[in-house]
């Protein structure tokens, strides 16, 4: 089994052209051609073209992957405000987040919609990064596995387990996002192992190869401990992805 480690920076609703240039250039400067860790940035839609151009101009541009934070289930048509997977592909995206807890909670995205987005992304050759996570209340009620299992099964039912060969999963406990309170390495490892087992029970090889990222208050000082866990294959970074030195330290930790 060899799973290529991945660190993805989710910039959320942050940035302007100056920041995008500075952050992208700083990350590119830190990347070496022989590095083993895959690194990705997920800027807001309007900056995808800018990052794509910066990557094209850089000798190590192919070491930094580009992704988006959201995608439409629709290919084209009268869907004002939507952005399709084909459009993301044209702007150089390889990854797209689906099911981030902020989309689920603030934009009422259901398990079904998340599954449809997962399928739409793959139809145009994007790798979905499927986010799963429980709230604090659900953890305290000891239903973490039931919640994660339900979120995962909804996508398996729609896309099939084979689709996970070209997807990434991110475990992001809602209570750890932007709170400074990270899951302990043991708590994170337990859920990651559960996710891998759930997929491996359907297809052992796909379960074994599936990359599962941890997200939720990952910082340079807790990254090593988290990434040392057997089933943690990298990180989905929010706040710390906006500061080049922090993001680079996290990538180096992996
Ligand atoms: P923070 O790293 O700011 O907790 O955000 C995590 C996240 O939501 C990444 O998608």
C-alpha cells in the first residue's frame, strides 16, 4: 500500500489579487521538484484563473495542484450563479470540495446533493474531496460513527464504491473547524480507521488506497502528531492555509 500524502489549503471566502499572488508565489518558492507530498490550493472561484497563470509561469507549477471549493450538479443551462465541473477543469482544477460542513450547515446541502456533486465532479475528471464530520452534540451523543457512516453511504449509494478510486475523503469534525480545538490524534485516527474500514468492507483494495485527510484547526505545532497516525494521509487546512509560513510548515510536517 502506498498512499501519496496530500495537503490542501481551503482559502474559503478570503483573498484579493495581491494576497493570491503573494501566497501562491510563497508556496511555489518552497516547493522542490522532488518533494513527495502533493500540495493543493483551493481559492475562491474568481482567482482560479490567476493561480492557473502563476502555475503556468513557474518551473515547479506542476507540483502545486489547483482545486475549487464548490461545484454545480448541473453541466450547463439556466442555473444562474452556478459553476460547472467542466468550467473548473478548464481553469486547471484537479480537485473540488464536496460536502464541506459549512455548505451542509449554512447552505442546506443534503447528503443527496453532496452525492450528486461528487458524481458531477467525476464526470468531468475532477477528484472530489468528500468532507465528512459530526457536530459536537453528535459526538457527545456518541453517534459520530453513525453520522459519518450515513454521510459516506449516501455517496457510495449514488456513485458506487469504485468511484472512490478517484476521490479523496476528508474527516473534518465540525467542532474543530476554526475553533482552535483540534481532534486529538487518537480521536482523529479512530474515525479515519472507521472510514477506511467502511470502504474496505466493500472493496479491500480501494479502502487500502483511499487517501483520508484530517481537517479542523491543523497548525504547524499539531500537524506532526496528527500526520503520524496510520490512517491520516494528509490535511485539509483552513485558517493556517492563509499564512504562507504556516501552510509550508504543515506541508513539511507531512
Ligand atoms: P480550520 O483549519 O480553520 O479549522 O478549517 C478547516 C477547514 O474547514 C478546512 O476545510
